[in-house]
């Protein structure tokens, strides 16, 4: 992470063929999220829509030369963190992703909270700090979410990251549904 100024920690992307459990998670969790993503696009009055089956999204990625899988394992030791960012790896991206927490705060590590920021129009960003425990899954937006304003819905841009781990080691599994270029 440090080489690219993304933070301090390690991440390893899985290669195709994905381990069966990760492939299954990607396929099973995608369809209900695609239905919500399509509702979001309707609210935002865009022409964008997402296929209901995950393999169709991967096919769209491949057509845009996005052929590298994006599920990954993340590891942070004391002093480790992940800067605020968005996981956009090309023209095609899916608006949701999931992180599975693999270690327990207070036992395996201190710190390392999950951080979300929402850009509010003509104002400072809003921050949400989450304290997930081992076994928890967080579903969050990759880029933006619809917010009802006085003139209809608008895109609220979102970023996510991980606060500094104060001690111990923090692990998580990231499931990103679109592939990378």
C-alpha cells in the first residue's frame, strides 16, 4: 500500500479461478444487490442498469478489457491504515462491495475502524465510523449513493478507508464485484 500512497498495510488480490467460497459469495450476493443498484439508477434518472446475474457483469467488464478479479485479503499491523478511496478499476464498476471482518477488535487488534465519508453539496464531508466485529459483513457503496434533495435525487459521493491500527493485526476479505483493467 505504501508504494502507491494508499496507506500502510498489505493487500493480495485473488487470481482466476477464484477459490470456490469466494466465487460463490460473489455470485450469490450479487443478484439482490443488483436489484437495489437498479433502483438507485432509476431514482437518479440514469440510463445505467446492471444485469441480474454476476457472470453477465463480468462479461461486460471483459468487453472493456477489465479481466483481473478484484476480491482481496487485507492485512494491517500496528500503525497500518487505508486512506479514503473508491475501488474503481475501469469504465465498468458495480455500485456495491462487501467487506468481511476476519479478526476481532479488542482481542486481535485495537483501532482499525472502518471509515465512510459522504460528500455533502456545498458543505464539509460527513464521516461515519463503524466498529465491525469478527464475522460481520459490511455492504457499502463503491462510488456514490442517491440522496433525496429538494429537487429530486442527487449523487452523494462516498469514500471509505480504515483508521490506524493501534496494536495487533487486523484482517478482512473484500468482495468487489467488477473486474479490473
